[in-house]
């Protein structure tokens, strides 16, 4: 894997409270999957000019996690695997997946 590609897939971990996202409705099957297996795919994030993290892809998963962590047994889910997208990427490579 070349350097550019490895920069795109670097996974970091963030606390849920560090990420700004719009709470969205989600299918109960998503919450059930998160309970069973945890977060299977990293959330795509972007830092704004003030250093604040914003969700680019994964708001439904974050919404389900934010509801689940109200229960003690799922508090471990608050540590979020994320891919911090490079600000310099072109608009054509910033396609959003809507889950």
C-alpha cells in the first residue's frame, strides 16, 4: 500500500462526546447489531477550522450508540473508531454513505 493510501485508512479512536453529529432515526436492527458486535466500520470524520470533529458518514450508527450507552452494559461503545478525512481531498472522493 502506498503512503497516500495508508493515510486515507488510518483509524483513530475518539470519545463519542468529541464528535458533532445530527441525531438521526435508525433501524432497531442497527442497535441490535451494535449490541452483538460493536462498531464494525469506522465512522468518517472531518475536523473544522477550529479543530472540532464532525461526522461525515455514520450519523445513524452514532445515534444508535448514543442511545445504547445510556445503559451501563453498553458504555464501552462510547470509544469510536474513526477515519479522519484529509481536508485536501477532492469533492468527487467525498461520497457519503447514509448509515
